[in-house]
C-alpha cells in the first residue's frame, strides 16, 4: 500500500514480442521517462479511457432519461416524514 492508501501491484509480463518492447523503449526515451514509467503510463491511460467511456455513456443515459421523464422531484422530504410518522 502506498502512503496515500492505495494498493499497488508488481506485474511481470512474459513472452512479449521484441518489437513491442522496443516500441515502448523508444516512446519512453522520447518522453524522457524510464521504460517502467512509460509502461505504467500506458496502462493507466488505457484504464482511464475505459472509465471515461463509462462516465460518458452514463451521462448520455441520464440525459435521455431526463428528456423522456423530466426532472424527478426530491423524495427525501416524503421519506423523512414517513420515518418520523412511524417513530
């Protein structure tokens, strides 16, 4: 676990094609990073891309529901009143 409370993992990738590794080495050198930093960035970017896509789809669905049904009223006051009534 890191000092920030996040878990981290060590990963070993076997049987990676030489050209793939060399491609990332070149990208790392161009960016002024180590190979490890480059690979970490590539994996992180890909994971963030998936999260962003999920969030985009959720926003689209929310907009579709809002267009179809409008804005729903807040049910909190009714729930609170029901709880108070029941004791």
